[in-house]
C-alpha cells in the first residue's frame, strides 16, 4: 500500500487563494461587492435617521418599525462590508483556508437578526391593535415615499451580483425588507388618509415581516449548511465516486469521499483512490483532480492513493485485534510479566493467568477451591491437590 497526499492548490500562492477561481477573479468580485456594500450602507444609514424622525412625528408604527429595521440593516451592511475585507486577508498557519468563511458567519448572523426584528415588529403590531394610536397620514406618506426611493437605489446597487455570495444575499435581504416596509407604509398612509382606519398600519407591518421571514429562513439554512461542512447542492460522495470510476483509467476503487464547501464558491474534497495493478499513481491523481475540477467545480482536493488495502481499514483492524485472543509465545509473556502457559480459552481471553501466588490454579469447583484455604506463604511447601 502506498499513501500519496496531493493538494490541488495550484501554485500555493502566498495569499492562500490559488484555487480554481484564481486570485485575479476573486479580488475583482470582492472589490465589486465591497464597493456596492459601502454605497448601500451609506444610503441606509443616512435615511434611517430621517425615517426615525418621521415615524416619531407622525406616530406611524410602520415608519418606526422600518426605521428600526434600517438601523439593524445598517449594522448588517457594515458587518458584511467588514466580512469582505476580512476575506481578502491571506491564509496563515492557524487558518490554512484563509478568512473566507467569515462571510458565511456574517450571513448566518444577519439571518438570525432578521428573525429578531420580525418578532419585535409583530409584538408591537399586536400592542397597536389592542390600543390604537393616532397617525398623521401626511408626514407618514412623504417619509415613506422618500424611504422607498432610497431603498430602491440601495437594492439596485446590491442586486445582480454573485448569487452564490451568501454575505451579499444577506445584505440584499435587509434592503429588500426595508423596501417592502416603505411600500407598506405608503399603502397604510393612503388608507388612513382616505378612511381613517389606523389598524391597517400594524396589519401591513406584520405581512411584511412574514414575507421577510421566509427569505431569512432560507439564508440561515443555507449558511448553516456551509458552516456544518455540508456538500454542495447536487453533489454527494457516492455520485463523485461513481463518476470518477467511469472516467479515470487505472482506478480500481474510490471510497472515503468527503465533499464540502469553504464558501459556496470554494469547494473541497478528500478521497481514497485504490489503484489497479500496474497503474501510474501520479497520472491517476492528475486525472482525478481534473474530473473533480471540470465536473464538480472542486478546486481543492486531497487524494490518498492505495495499492492493495485501505490504510484506515488496516488501522481499524489492528486496533480491533488488540481486544481479541491472539497467540503468545513464552518469551513475549516473560517480557511483559504475564504467564499464558495454560491453554484454557476463558483465561486466555482475559489475557492473564489466574494462578495463586504459589503457582497453583484455583479449581473450577468453588467447594474444592475453598477447601484448599489461602495460598501458602513464600517458603512453605505447596499443598498437593486432593
């Protein structure tokens, strides 16, 4: 058996980004996301103050809820911006895959925050329905329209980017929630202006929350899948092994396949490749990596080459064998201070000899053993069995 570990990092660039996406493409996408997030955060943070003041003056829960939402959104956008910058840091000895996963942590956190915001707005809506408050429809309408324009601008700044970027998607969801909140406030202000029916304000706020919760749940689920080292969508170990077995010559068997994501765009895999007799090991490894890259977009692969038996299986068998009976020679027994000269299977399974201090084995008969009394002291004659 031979063990061959080969990592598909390309040239192992110092920045730790020598993967299939290439350093240039990765940096270009990161800079584009960084710029758009900065613009969206500036727009959101500026108008957040305007909306909070408008909501306080008009008494609109929809505006106050949207202002609170925008406050958290501003923090989420700012954190997403920091995550982009963190991901550009090079890998080091303690974080050999770099800091890309920080973006996934931010996306997961943003999703959880959206759940908290929705819960708070639903609670406030329930209070408003129980105890309606007067609402100034005019100021509410003006602020809501201005907020909608700002949110539309931020939405288009973020929209159209990389759909697999969970960090960007989390930021986009925050802006989408703000935009829907502004739409709800506009509709509520028109209804209140024309009919005076104020319950429309908390009702529409709750509907907006329900729309956001669905997207927030998908974001949390997908980012958690990445954090839990889940396989990319549509890829599993059995599928990879089957495809490699068909396409790679000289490959007798593929097992112990693990595929996971560092980020949705950075996929990694490890596997054991058992070679057919006479196969060229390095050539098989190169072919395995090529198939993984072309068919599954896996840019980082570690391949352990085997020629006869699986190393992990051999280790497991070896460890397992220590818990079972195995032959001992006398020299080995003397070295370890044990006496296995008897041939009783039960004693042998325990790995020790149950003789007394004088060298006499206790009888299997309890009564007979008891009649012999205690073992003689050293120097006394050994009792003869009856």
